C-alpha cells in the first residue's frame, strides 16, 4: 500500500543533508500532522515511528563526524 502524502514528505527528505533536523522539525510541526496522526492507521503511525528512529540513529552517527571535520 502506498504511503499517504504527508508520510511521503518525510520519505523524500535527504537523510544525508545537514539540514535534516530542521526539515524534520518543520514537517513535525506542520499544520495537520497532529490531526493526521490521531486519525491514521496503526501501520502509518508505526512507519513514522520507525522512520524517525532510523533518522535519529543516522543523525547521531553523522553529527560527531561532522563536528570533527
């Protein structure tokens, strides 16, 4: 099943971009996301949680190497 448009916006982000944290914050505070989450299917919420967990891990690995450069 295809991802809803709002989740596709997350999936299209460049996970290697130094602006990723700002872009994620912008999407997380986007009007309508809170309402979407409360009304969405369990699998969509699970997808978002897993996505944010993967991004958190990759960002945590990226930040120390970027700071030492």
